[in-house]
């Protein structure tokens, strides 16, 4: 699936493989669109109809050429697709993709693996 990224304002690059949202961007796929906007000190994700998917996001980032958005909310991490589907609930201390569909998540110093 091709991913078209339309940058409405600026994106702050953390390093060569990660980017962090600084203002507002629109992520568009052939299926649907998610808008990430900054609201005060936090961010929110809205769908193409303007409905809030996730609010009060502390920080988020997306690896280049990826359709996954890593979200931190109240000190916990989760993963959302670029069309707004929650793939990993936002209740883990750490999330990392190991291989394609395999994930390692940590909660209270206990590591689990998800498929």
C-alpha cells in the first residue's frame, strides 16, 4: 500500500530513522486518512470525518516509510495504524516491533510477545 504524506507544518526529526510530530500532519492512504494535530501541550488523532480517535497524546513518532504510529499517553506506549486502528493498546511501558507482525511489549518489567 502506498503511503502519501502531506506535511501541513513542520516535522522534527529525532534521527535518521524516526520523526516526531511538531505541529500537524495528514497521513493519507488509499483507504482512509488520519490527521494528527497539536492541541495545547498534547496531540490528538482524528479520522477523516473529524471524529477524535485518540486524544491527550503526550508524544508520538513514526518510522520513515512505515504505516505505524507509536503513541505515548500518560507514560505508557501503544501502536496505532495510519488509518486510526489501535493495533497495540496504549498500556505498555515499552513496545517494539521484532519482525513483521511480531511485537515485544513490556509492562511492569514483564516482557510479553504479541503476534
